[in-house]
C-alpha cells in the first residue's frame, strides 16, 4: 500500500499496481471491497484530495482524476513533456484552491507542473536562479483568511506569503519569460510581424456559472 484516502463511506487503498475501493456498509462485517482498478500509484505524496475526488500520478507516469469509482486521464495535452521526466516517485502534490490549481513539484527533476482544473489547462512554474531554471522551493502549503502561505523547502523554518500584490520574488526581480520562433530584435528597435494568431477558449454561461470567462493565447507566425 502506497497511500490511503477516505471519501465519505469509501476508503481508497493506492498500491503499486492497483487501487482498491472499499465501502463501509455497517453491521458485523462493515467493510466490503466494491471496486478494483488496475492502475497503481507512482508517488505516495502525489495524491491531491479535493472534495468528492482526487488526483494522482499513476504507475504509467500519467496524471489521473479519481471520482467515485471512475478514473480518467487529465494529462493528455502535456503528456509528451511529462513522459520525458524520470523521477516520479518523489513528486509531491499541492492544492492551490484559491487559484483553482493542482501543483505537482518534481524535486529531483527541478520541475513544477501546474494544472488549472477550472479551465483544463497545463503549464509550468519555476524559479530563475543563477542563470538556470529551478523548482519552486516550497515544502508545504496552506490557505488562511483568503491568503496563501508556503513553507520553505530549505531547512530554515521560513514561511512565505504567496500573493500577486508583490512586485518582487522575496526581494529578487520577477523574470518575464517570452519565447519566440524568431527573435524580434537584438537592440530593442521596432519590428513588424505580418502574421499573428490568436486562440480563444470561451466559457458557456450556466446556472452555476452565470459569468463565464475565456482564456486566450497568441502566436507569431513563422512566415
């Protein structure tokens, strides 16, 4: 057994090669196994519990959502990039509920993968130190009074306030990263592009979501 989780009357046992779901029916023999899923757990600390479901890294190095007795893959759009990593057993997962994000930290690979479950989008979040990318140095996370706090990964006992109100990253400048197929300019002079592509993902208004939002991205063409 690599991990265990309780959701109401259900108990989930995460093992190397499978997941067993047991039900508490009461009586003299209260527990009975109701489901056996042939999908194991890659990292014990990768399980993120959120309300009626959970997310985790499977033994095939894909990210899954487990809701009731149903399992579905959520990492398909980012799968090629994820499969290139090698150290999955040390991954730790955090739920940034205020930002509707699941955050998985790869401490050995030095990567941080972020899944926005509200908009179904994957991204990466890192630090820039000494001229190279690195993992975000967090080892714990909590939310209190609508604020976000992280415990330091280093053994220094520090707690950090995570907020968009700060203009620096703990005193260091926040690096803006832009990646172009063609570098616009060596010296900052004005340049012209003849092809600019936008991609929009628009939400749909429902009773539960009366004011939907949309996400947009852009790309400069190669021609």
